[in-house]
């Protein structure tokens, strides 16, 4: 490890680099799922989660988000963001015919938590769930509109982070997720006229595709109607972008590829060598998943550019290195945002400087950015604190010189790559 004088480094980067040691999760998780898209709104899912070396506990906790979309009261959105999240008003989703089998002896659902009592302890346990989703109309992570059927967070995920159980309610601000990686193998079938946007290795089959996504904290699929597609590759990394118009797909693909090359050079190789970018109706700018990101198609050209690069940076800070985004939401966001600042300050200086100056101006009095998600009162408060205050404080450390700045980031990345920071 490169030696760094931490006394020189103000608190943000010191906290980033001085986490306790990397915790490689002992449990192993394999997820096998048959996903049958029956129509524009109905999706049948049959999923088996195989897990070994699980921690001891009274029960095995899973996070399963679709039930939250069944009522306005449990919908994970603030009142302030509701109009953007549900531009056509609230539409209730449903989870139909939910059944559990395999090693599930009993289960209880509360909010997004699915607590399972296993039939036995130890060894490899096989948890099976079958259900049909009626996906609601909205502009959220999980939902649908006339262009996209967004299947984020639609599979039950083991509440494991760093090999330990962590049960979190789904908060309406930020990205309330913290999961260890699993290997996903999906068989997806869908009607003609839909295009599957998926992460990982995708192979076409009769009526659909198989998806293999290794070492992933989530597995998100999007079904699109008549998208324009653009691909870009530099031999080491490949991007496939989808959008409602060709120019947006082309721009997203080229920018994601260019920024991925920059981050690879400055920080190191990420855990995967491909990214799928989906430009689609979305209420919150952008969203990172493993090997796939959302970018809102309502953004201005400059905001979309910043968003594409920020979400691409999450391939390093989230996908390759996991963070507890509920307890410490500022860490991966400040890292991704700082990397976005660095990319534009080097590649398109006037625009880059404007981005940094705007973020500094937006957060002059914010110092308490080390709050857990539960302590934010509004999305605006969260944005100022995490994307502006924390990110600009971290990026200001670049004044120490690129060798120290990127040296610290790349050392930190190399230490935690493929695991989590906690
Ligand atoms: Zn982000």
C-alpha cells in the first residue's frame, strides 16, 4: 500500500481510506430465477436463493420491495417527490400468489422485510419463492410507463452486508440498500415487441434471454418498447446504451465509455468490463445498479452528461466496492461525485469547473454530511449534504496533487475491490 500522510488529509478522505479492514463476506449466495414477462404489467417470477455459511440467527432476513408499492402509505417516496415519482397519481402494484418453499419452514412479512425460518441450520440452504407482480405505473426504480418496465429490487435479497445480517427498512430518501454480492443466473422470457436491457452476460434464447451476472449486489432488468440502441467499446470495456432517441443513446454510450477509461486509468479495473445504460423516464436523475444504470431522459444535455459519468463512477464505488448506503450514504456518493468532477475538470474544463463551483455554492453551511439516511428531513437536504458538501470537500483534496489524491483513491479501491467498506 502506498504510504500516505493522513495528517495532511482532511476528514473526508481520511474517513474513506481509514475504514477498518476489508470484510470479505464468508457466506456464498447463488440466485436462480425464471422471469416471465406476461404483459406490459404482469411478471411471473420463480426464484431460488441458495446460501451457505449463513450467520447464526433466529431467522434469515430478506429484503423484498414490491409489497411497498401496494399502498400510498408504504410507497418509498417523500411527499415532496411524489408528483415527480407518480406523475399520473398513485397506482397500486400487487404481489400475487406469493408462495415460499424449499428450506422455508415459515415466513413473516413486514414492510420490505421478509423474515424466514429455515427448516434446518447449516449447510447450503435453498429458499424458493414464486409470485406474480403487477407492476405499478410510476417513474420510480420499480415501475412502468409507456416506454419502460423497470424491474429493480424485484427479487428477494438476503439482508447480508459484510457477511453479517443488516435489516433496514426502505427509507424514502437516498439509496436505502446494503447488500453483499451474489451470483445471478436468470432466464427471461418476454413478449415480442419488448427489448431486454440487462447487465452481465446476456445470451438470446427462443422468446427471451439468459442473464449471468456474477458478484452483484442486485440484478436489475428493464424491458423497453422500441428503443434506439448504441454500443461503444475500447477493447477493455463495452457499453450498451438504450434511449427513446438515437442521439441520447449515442451520447450516453460514448460518455460512459470515455469516463470508464478515465476511471480505469486513475483508480483501477472494476469488477466487470461492461455497462448497460438505460435513458428512460425516471423521477430522480439517475440510479446505479450492478452493471446497469438508469439516467432520466428529462434531464438537460449538460445534466445528463454529469449524470452518465456519475452513474458510471458507481461501477467503482458501489458495484466493485460495496458501502452501507443506509448508515453511511455520503461515502459512495461523494466518491462517485468527486470522480465525476475529476473527469470533467480534466476532459472538459469549463464545464467541470462550473459543476464544482455550483456544488460549492450550494452547500456553504453544510458540515454534518456524515449522517445516516434516517436523519435527513428532505431530499433537498440530502442532496446538498451528500452530492454538494461531502463531494466538494473530498474533491478539494485534489489540490494536494494528483499523485496523492488518486493514489489514495486507487489504494482504497484495490484494498476493498470485490468486497465491502465498513
Ligand atoms: Zn450516485
